[in-house]
């Protein structure tokens, strides 16, 4: 199985080859919402080159802080915007009219309208699922992750929208929530908690508390209830929805297309972004262990960093990969298509920090052997990476003047690439 042979010793070798930099800083920090909206993307398609493939980037503009996308069976795309809007791209064209029916969200410190997923049997039931940060009545900056669903008939409204799960995870600091449908139809949902908030709200140590939803991957039935075969089902002091714990803040949650394994990646503090293969009942270490430092620069000792200067601890899982410095990793796709034959089997992730995507090459044993940095020249914070049903790659830019980016191949006999130089 991919990654099951990887140990922290491998990650330590990777860490020693990289330099921890203060520029990695607060991986969760986002630009000031009051900043002027600047559209820095070219209007014309741009051609770039990787080590193995020339490709064209085509931008569809008109979005604002998009977070996630999902494909409908006909190839149209649903896109969430953090302010609480659900948009649709029909036949490659962004519909200017948002889809109504989304409840009120708290759009603050990474929170807002989050992930979106289409039910595997959408053609039968028309169900669309989404996560959002539900405001706490009477508190202007406190919210919790909620999973909702509604019916979409292809027009401009979600009908019968209702919350099917609301986490006990009220937080006043940046947090995110992702969802993924498993092959058996169950739903995986992440609930993050990055840094210490004020008293009475979620704290980093709650990630280790099995009676809290904070810092967990949850496993739910399609109606939001807890499956009876969850790893902690029936155990006192454990939330029945908990599937795995010790999670910081997941910004990529996907099912491996060949193995069916659940993969996630999460932002570290100053450094220490990581990819994990999530197993039932396992503990992934936050905030006890991390390859990142506290924002003060200390290995331990403030509210943002790990509680030990060790990278491992008994009973805690080892990451598949780490990033030091952090790239504020976001979005993830396993490329399985035929449009980019040289990229088949590669992992693609986005980076909010460093304005990039990274291509990760795995060897025959499923171990990472190469990382290539692409699209730095566009200077766009990347929030999402997905493979489309057409085998092309699609990205979202985390910008006030946001965009959907389509990545399509350029034949070898095409024009000379005028763009990114491969970085390894």
C-alpha cells in the first residue's frame, strides 16, 4: 500500500535537506480582506513547462476567494466562495448568478463556506453536500464546522437545505473543514483547530481529547449519523463520529483512486506541513509532535507550536511527507488520466504560501522521490487542485480576484514554453 513503509526516519532526511525559514511564518495567515482587489492574472492563456510536459493555463475569472470545487455528472463544476456563495461553471462558462440556499456563514480567519461534494448517486438523488462555519449566536467571531446538504436540480437554487451534522468545536481562530466520500458511501469530514483561542473556545490540546470533535477526522453516514463500526463506537468518553485524531488543520482530503485509502494533508505552524495516510483509530500527533516550530521560533513553548521538541512519540503516526519551510499546502489530486501521460501516478498539491503547485513523483513502491514546483510566475495563492472527468487538472486561486485555472497539455511540436522553469 502507498506509504505504509514510510517512517519518520525518511521524513527526517527530507527535513535535513531543507532550511527552516522565518518566511514560512504563519502558514494560515491570509491577506487583509480590506486590501484593494487586484487582478494580476493575464487574460490570455499562458504556456508553461515542467521537466516532462508543456502545458497551457486557461483562466476563468469572476470568483472571489474560492475554496473548493466539485464536478457534476455532466462535467459542470460547483465552486464554493468563502463569503458564502455557491457558484457554477456551465460548459466552461462561469454563471454570474450564485446558487441560492446556502445558510449564513462566518467568513473570518480562513473560516466561511468550505468544501463541496456531490453524492455518488447524484443522478438519482440530486444531493449536494457542503461544509461551512456556522456562526455562534451572539458572538461575532466564533463558529463551528457544520455539514449540510441540499438538492440541486441544475438551476439556481439548492432546495431542502439542512444541517445534518454540527461539530462541537466552537473556535475563534482560523480553521477549515474538508469532506470526501469513501467507496462504501460513508463521508469523511475533517474539523481543524490551528492555534490557541480565547477561553471557552477550541484549543490545540482538544485535538488529543477524544470527547471533542476538534482536530479530528470524522466518519459519518450519508445522513450525518455515526456508523456503528467506527473505531471508537461504544467507548465511553469518545465521540462516536471520531475516526482519527491529533489533526491540526486539513486543507486536502481525498480517497486514493487505486487503493481506496484516505489521504489528508494539513498545515503545520512555522514549517511542518505534512501528508498523512489516515487509518481508523490512529493518532497523528498534533499538538504533541510536529516538524514545525512555534511562531515565536522556538521548538516548543508557545500556543502555536508542538509541546515537545521531538518529532515522534509512542502511539503517534509518522507523516508520509513533510514541508519545511511550509508552503501552506492546500488542495490535492492523484493524477490518473491520459491527457498528461508523463504525470500519471503523480500527486499534485497547491500552496497558498509561495504561490505554486507542486508535482510529487512516487516510485514503484509508492515512495516520494521528486518534487517539482510549478506556476510560481503566476503569483497566485492556490486553494484547490482537482482532476476533472476530462483528465485535465483544475485549480482555484485563493484571491479576492479569484479564478478557476484549467491546465491542459501542449503538444510537443507546439510553441516554446514561455513561463515557469522547473524547480526541484
